[in-house]
C-alpha cells in the first residue's frame, strides 16, 4: 500500500473519536497541514478546521 493510500485510509476511517489535543494545538495543526500541500493534508485540515469554533 502506498503512503498516500495509507494516509487516506486513516483519514476516512470511522474509528471512535478521542479528545487528544487542545484547541490551540488543533489550530496549529490545521495551519501546518495547509502548508504541507498534499491532497490528504488539505482534506484533514478541512475536517479539523470544521470542528473548531469560529475564530473570535
């Protein structure tokens, strides 16, 4: 399985959610993923950003 296929499988998996990071850490992760530029990183950034509260 290619690295891209493995990443997509992780992103699309419907596993149980765990509260593992703070809101600030999630915001930083979204920014870093957007810089990375791969399709998988972009999709994950969109999903994470959609779960964060709107910026004040």
